[in-house]
């Protein structure tokens, strides 16, 4: 399916006028950045570029799309003819997917003609704003979980297409698995599933429900024990599966107290290896409060797929250069800084990140764009080529391969951040951004 109409009318308004004025062919640079992180957040996570590149490949105005635009008077004949031949032939540089980012740093750069680049604004922002918001929330939850697995379970709390994107974004930011089967098929995100209270209620007794689930799925399954009474549910679960029961899930009430009591009960029944999974309106703060409880994993839904209070990364798409000359918006409170920029992450001799530095000009010639891990005592170029002359530089940036790559990169890059990045309490960004003067 074409992605060309996943855009805003005003982009075609600008194109139509630019074709008439001659501005359509001017060589331009657009940068994507956020003016601020959500209040109290210590970092963002750049996510969605793998999905964006796949969507860009389908950004074509075929007969059906052009017919729809003609029918509403959105385009004239000249614009329709131009759109029929549209292919993006420019360059895109971007942060590696999974990279932590900070306010004011360009995370993606689009270079080409004005006509070609201006059409991509909404596609770029809609994908990156959503996925980066989910990835940042997920990374905070993973940090709060301190090594205990987090499971994404939010499909029922968002749009069906957003659910797939959210599962992917959560996985690349460190979640272990997702309940979403389309994410499993499309991006190879591991899938998991337990059962709902409805399954228990559909049986004559809790014991009958547990027996049926164990008979079907084996003793390593996870049994939901809070439909009626948690202690009685735990007793029935162990009776059905034996001491080798894989896990129990608690979805309501005082999770800390019930996990503590549940752990003692499981151990007394000989189920010392049975894990306790906590679910039910969790976010990073609730997970952090459960740190001292005997919880072995967390299932997160609503808070995750809504960005845990920050449903967008706040990215904007701003023109910074025209025919080699810097341009900038001067609006009060929404000003931008003209001219194309580089971004490097500076590290101390131990490999710990100490600052992001914004430098004037394009990415340094000869920079090692394949370097993902921090380099002790060195700068790492953050803007890397992903599209040159309209073509992806490699196949491994999209699909399951791109998702795995983003997950691996995020783990390495996040590990290099200062320890304060793992603190989910309200605070300042964990790295300063240093803006150098233009030459």
C-alpha cells in the first residue's frame, strides 16, 4: 500500500506553489530535533527509523492517489504530473536507531530538492514521534526493573497499527517480549501470552481452569491467580501444575504485599522456582517501587503505549539550509538554528559518555559510521548515512534485522550513559549538549 497520503494537505500546498515559483528545485537541508525533553526526563531514545525507511520505499503517488487528490482539487495538472514521477533521490543521515538523544540535537537530516524533501515532513514526524516516545518510556521501565524482564501487553490500549509499532519500539529499548502477534510476524519480536480472568470464569471452578491450561500448555505456563482470592488461587495453581509451575500472574490489589505473601506461600508449597509476574496499570514509577519485592517480571500495557505521560517525542522538521546558505526561523519561543550540523558524543577515558557536542557542517569525511560502541576517550559521530541518492545504504536497517540491530545498539549506547540515566525520578538530562559557534 502506498504511504504517500499519510501526509498533510499543506505539504502539497507548498509543493504546488513551489513548482510555480521555482523554489521546488532549490537544494535544501531539513533537520529533525526536539526543543525539549518531557519535563523531568533524563534522555530520549531515537526509534522508528527502520519503519520510516520501509515506509519511504512505498511513498509513491500512483493513479489511485493522484485521482483522489484531483477529485478534491488538492493538486492541479502540473503538480499531479510531478507527483506521478515522484521518487526521493536525496540523502538522509540519522542517529542509529536505539540511540539516546537530548534536546536541541538533530537526530535526522534530510537533504535534497525542496520539493522532494518537503513532502516527507509528516511521514517522518509521525513515525519518529510515536516510536521514540514509546522507546523512551520503555527504556525508563527497563531501567527501573533493574534486570527483571519487562513484557509489552498494551495492544488493547491503542490503535491497532500503533500497537505493532509500540511493540517493536519497546522491544528495541529492552523489553523482553510482546503479546502482539503481528509484531512477532513482522519484526520477529518474541511473543508471550498467559490468560485472562474470562478464561477462569468460563470454567466451573478455578481448579478446572488451571487444569485445562496446564493440560494444554504444560507446567511451565503462567497461571492468573487473582480472579477470586490470591492465596486460594496460588494453592489451586500449584495443585494443578505441581511444584514445577512456571509462573503465577497477579493483576490487582497491593502488588508488593501480594508478591511477598505469594512468594512465601509458593516456597512453602515447594514451588521455589515458580516466578511471580506483576501486571496492572504499571509504569516506571510503580516498577521502581516494586524493586524490593519478590517480583520476577512485569507486564506493562497502557502506560507504555501512551509514552508514560509523554505520547510524543516533540520532534519538529525544520529547514536549516537553502542552496548552501543557513536559514532559520526567528519566532519567539520557536526559533531554530540555521546551517547543517554534526553531532558527536564525547567519552571519557573509561568510555563513559560525558557530553553531546553540536558542530557546524556535515558529518566529517572518513568518519567511521559503523562504530556503534562507545570509544574510550574519543568522539563518536551520531549522524550516520542511511539513504544516499534515494537508496538505503544497506538492507539490514529495516524489518527483523533492523529491529535486532536497534536493540543491540540501544543496549550498548545506554550502558555508556552516566548512572543518573537509570534514575526514573524527576531530574535533569543526564548529558549536557554543547553548541559550538559556527565558523
